[in-house]
């Protein structure tokens, strides 16, 4: 398996692409289109690092060039019991919207897949993808249904081997039909590959994610189909260990699904935070927030997703409370809201102490907690000086009280 990291400078300073994702997306799209055969590619990056944004840019590129592609959000389909049917349904919907040929045949194929899953009954291998995968599924995944299989064998010994044989035939038929249908679409569009993008796999239930990967490996290992999967492998591996045990080699298990791994380079997330504040929040003192942005990221290890959530919620609080109930000067309000929202999501233990405190500035629990974490204390002393330096200050206590009350009553 190859590991590839793209690092290059982009002079585009436009806010919406401050993370330099657009050019990276074009590079990845070009990389995919230059591949031959069947491949599964992982975009491996931490949760909240901008993978979904990059995928949107890639989709724009594929759309502009009229490539044959489908975008599937795994997280949005996580509630279903059948990853295969869910994926095929999204492919069908996308092709129908694009008015590709042979849609009726594909619809019938999805219908037949459903019947295959029902043949064995709910006690047999729990569903469609398992029935289709048959013996190709990993031993690891088989362990999950071991007890169910014991019960099934005892009650249905006469039909078990017949069902297994049918599942093998069904799997073969599924792949034959998929090859035929894929080739017909590619011929119609004068393209040489079908690109299937899967986003937010790492947010799914581990069982859903595993089963989806197993389906891709064993049912979609077809020439001219390329999968591009957005995932935080480290996070998903931890989730898998929660199922199979801490001794399970989840990293090796996961990486066997991928032919290539792409990694996002570290970006100037500080620029993103500052630009997000500037775009969303109405303040004339933005320069004061530049250092605040950098210190917040360094202290609390904020991700892009954290920043989006915190800034959007600060925007709501500013609109609701700044005009009707002045807490302090506007920029200070913004700092207070940002700081305590960051605390709420990144250090909930300390935030809870603030919630339960009556005299914030003389509360020993608060200062003991701050003293335990040097970086946290430095952050508060630098950006919210009254918390450290104005012990007993009634006005400061009121500001903190109003800030926390505003957050708790609104969000």
C-alpha cells in the first residue's frame, strides 16, 4: 500500500478556501482520473480537519468535467441496517437524477438484492450484505455473528447449505450485473471509470463502517470502479477495538481495505479561525482577536469543526444578547462567549465548575483546576485577565454569570 502526502503552497487567500483545499482537491481528482483498474483510496485525516470541504471541491471538479461519479454520505445512512442497500440506493438516485440509461434494470437489481437478504431470515447472518458476501467476509466480522449462526444451524440445518450456495450464486450474479451496468454507463458518457466518493465513514457505528468496507472489498472489486473514502483511520480503529477488544490489530485490519492513503497537510488553521470570526462576528476590534485565535487553538487543540460550531454559536449569542442586554464592550463580549463556549466543548469539567460556582473569582475549585493546567491558566490570564487578577470584583462576577447563563439558556 502506498502512502502519499501532497504539500504545496497556494497563494489563494479567498476566505472560503483559506485552508487551501480547492487546489488540493483538483490534485486529488487528477490523481484519481489517472488511475487504471480498480482501486480503493483512503483520505485519512482527523475528524474536523476539512475532509468534507475537500470532497465538495472534488465533486465540483468531477461535475465540471462530466465525470461519472456518485457521492455517498455514510453518516447520513448510518441509521440503516443494510449498508449495501443504502449505497446501491444512493447510486440509483444519483444516476436517476443524471438521467443515465438503464435505470430500471438497476432498480430491479436493488429489489433482487433485498430479496436475497430476506431469504435467510433475520436470524441468518443478519441481512443482505452478509448473505451476498458469504465466505468472503473476514473472520473478524464472522465472530460478531457466531452465536446467531449456532442458533440458526440448530434450527435450520436442512436449509443452511442451500442458502449458502444461493448466496454464492447471488454474489456472482450481483457482480456480473454491476459490471454490465457500469460498462454501459461509461460507454454512454465516453468515460473510463466510475468514481464513488464516501464521506464521513469515521462518524458511523463501527459495525456499519466495517460492513460497508467489507462490501466494497468483496462486491465492488470490479475494474473501472474507484472508491475514494474519507475517514479518520485512527478514530475508526479505536471504535473497532471497542468491539473486538484492545488486543485486536485494528490498524492492520483497516489498512488492508485500501490501495492508497492520502493525507491532508497541516494548514494555517489560525487563519481560518480568524477569518471565520471576521466573517461571522460584528466587531471593530478584530486585531485583538488574532492572538486570541492562535492561543485558543494551541491551548484547546481546536479542529475546523470545533471552530465552525463555536463561532456560529457565538454569532447567535451576540445577536440575542449584545443589543438587548449589554454585558461589556462588544469585543469583550465576543471573547467571553468564545472562551466559555470553547471551555464548554473542550474542557467540560472546568465549565461545569463555573456553572456550579456562585463566586467565580474566589472559587478555589476554579483556581485549583487552572493551576493544574499551565497552558489553560496562561490563556485565561492573558485573554480574560479579570478572572485571574480581579478576585472579588463584583462586576467581573456578573459578567461571567451573564455569559454562562446566556450560553446555558440559549444553546
